[in-house]
C-alpha cells in the first residue's frame, strides 16, 4: 500500500530518480538543479534563523549587536595595520644595520687601499732585497749566514719574484726556529 501511494507522487513516476544528482526525463544526469535547491534551502534556513533571532532580542541587545558588527571589522583592520607596521619597523631597523655595515665595509676598503699604497711605497726597497731579510733574521737568531747567492729575478703575471740561496751550519733547533719566525714576521710586515 505504501509503495502504491509513493508511485502516485510525481518524482517516483517513470523510474526517474531525484537526489544529489537529478535525472531529467531524457536520461541526462544533472546536479545543478539539486545543488541550487540545497543552496536555496540553506540560505532560507539561515535567513529565517537570523530573522527569528532579531525578533527575539530586545532593542538594547539589537543596538549592542549592531555596535559589535561595526566594531569587529574596525578592530580587525586596526590590528592588521599595527601588525604590518611592526613588521615594517623591524625591516627598517634591519636595513639600517645593513646600511651601517655596508658603510663600514666601504670605509675599510678605501682605508685598506690607501694604507696598502703607503706601505708599498714605504717597503718597496725592502721587498726587492731578500738578502737583507735573511741577514737581519740570522743576526736576530744569533748566527751569521755564509755564502748567500742571489738568483736572477723571475717575472710572472706582472709580479717579480726574487730569491736567494744560502748555507748555514752549526745551527741549533732554537736558532733555526727563531730564524724562520723572524723571516715570517718580516715578510708579513712588508707583504701587501
């Protein structure tokens, strides 16, 4: 009996199904009509609930709801503005530090170039005479070099390399250590 009554209803005639996807009489499935209906039902339900809520509350509460509806977006906008402002302030502080660092690096670079030129002029004579380095280092270490022989200078890539061969005998390990350290220190002072 229930089945007979259901067949009298329009949607159950001719095996046409209605549901999430509608089947039109020509057999094509379409979900747009059912989706539209679901949306309409939901929006009508929400509108009805809002209307009922509005009618239920007192005029004082309506005013408070209106103030809240206006104040909430304003508070959110102010909060976002302050967050963006703080981020920009932090970026500006970091940029200032980087600017100071770059200025310092540029200053040091210019200063080093000028000091390199001055030290090159000051040590130009000493850099070309390795025999002097060796004699000074030997006297500091406490011995005398024997048989120093300068070799011919070699020019490579715009630089001239000078070298000297020497012989030393009867050296202690401390004297040799002091001699090599003195050579290292003198070369470090004149190299640029």
